[in-house]
C-alpha cells in the first residue's frame, strides 16, 4: 500500500540520501526533495542531484510519477559561522572532544527546521533523512534521540504533525547497499556508484568499486568498508 502522505526528502546527492529517496519513492504517494548550499567544501554533491533524480525516475515508472519538485536553499550563513573541515580547506582530524572536525554544529538541526518550514508550505507531513547512529562518524545530531526530540519540537512549533523518518538509523553501510538493491535491483546500486557523490573532499577524479572519491576521508572509508562487506556477503 502506498502511503497517501507527501514526503520531503533531505537530498544531498550522496549515497545515503539517494537510498532514502528511493525508500520514500517506494512508500509515499508524492515525494519532493530539498538540498542545502551551505558553503560545503564538497559542493560538487549539489551538481550530482539532478542526474540522480533523473536516474531514479528512469528506473521505475511509478517512482517517476511520484517524484515531485526539487528545492535548494541557500544556507551560506551556516558556512560563515562554522570553522570545520567541511566548510574550509583544512586537514580532517579528530578534536579534543572526540568528534572529527567534519562535524558542523547544528547542521542537521537547521536542515530539519528549514525542511519542516518548506514541508508545511508544500503540504508535506513527513521528513526523510539519512541520519544513522549504527555506522557513522559520531555526530550527535545523527542520534535517534536527537531526531525524536526534533520531531516533537517541530510538531509542536508548527501545530501540525510532522514525522521524521530515518530508514537508515539502525543499519550499517553494508545493509544500506543491500537495502537499495532490494528497492531497485543492481541498476539502482550502479546508479549510486556512478552518479552520487559522498567524498568530503569533493574528489571525483578516481572511480573505485563503490563510487568516486578520494578514498581516505571518513565518508569514503565508511562507504568503501560497507561496500566490501556487502560484496563479500553476496559472493
């Protein structure tokens, strides 16, 4: 059964958000997407979004019919107040608090707040995000408790039910590859490998079995390890 509600997917153009978009297209009657330009070092991900959306629509006529408008918001102010390895040219390393300096404080909270504002105007009541606390870099705004609290705050603040769905919250990167294969077959995983962008350094010069990237930043390391585990399980 297709859920009649409209979903708004936080869609960066990366593997994780593409998995979430495919997941939403398989479930909801109408699905729109939202991206954010916040001065990210890997801004090339925004350039990948249109190709990924077109590729998903080409994979499944039902998905094409349910895929609605795309929105990109200018959140450059976030980049101006953030001193991180995702918003400036600096080496990626761990900080004294144990978090990598790729953590952009408040990023997901701001994303969800703006997404909810747009969703309210567009008549959507479901937000879908790729946050995960099973196989991730330790960001506190990716934790399930954070998202549950945000869902309550948004619903109260808008005086309208707003559901935050995080289909990847409790699965590994290997299981994410398995999920997308179950949703769209080998063709969907090939699309993810060829068209999405996840590398924090914005590197698309080298193609690995799991996709394009520098191969050594935290995003590439997680993605590569997940794909290796997924591939080993299928052998």
